[in-house]
C-alpha cells in the first residue's frame, strides 16, 4: 500500500476505497502497476465500500495491518473508539 505518500487519514481512506473498488470491478490488485490508472467511478458500490471501511468490521479489517503510518494508526484507534 502506498499510504506513506499521504499525510491525512482522509486521503488514505480514499485510496484504500479506490483500490478495493478497482479490485472489485477490474479484478486487478495493483492499480498503478506499469502506469495502469483505471478510471475510478465513485458510484454507489464505491460508497458502499467506504461505508464498510468505516463500520466495525471494516475498522477491524484495517487494524489487521501493522505497517500503517503513525497518523493513520491514531485515526484508526479514534475510529474504533467511536464505534
């Protein structure tokens, strides 16, 4: 994941949502491999993915990764406390 390139939690969550959406629609894992940048349609399915990421199960899934930048780790803790 390229989360180290961002400095705001909102940017990281948007990028995660984009990548999951691309995998769901195009069945590819790397959206920028060899310059491939698919058009991301922020349709209902994109918003459903984003809503899931902000739910208890989505936050738990995000917390399974240990290599998030520190600012995003703090954001995830705050998200989990607010659920």
